[in-house]
C-alpha cells in the first residue's frame, strides 16, 4: 500500500500534468493568453 505522502506527491504530479495538458490544448487552439502558469 502507498503511504499518504506518496499519494499526495502522485496527486500533485497528476494535477501538474493536467495543467500542462490544458496549457498545450490552449496553445493548440491558438489562445495562448488565456492561461496562467
């Protein structure tokens, strides 16, 4: 079983990847100015 710390790190990493995916999607749509990093 994973510890809570490992799960928290995994969740943070997952949320960062989600944010990056959204950013790339915005760039692909040509709306570069609508997201903040």
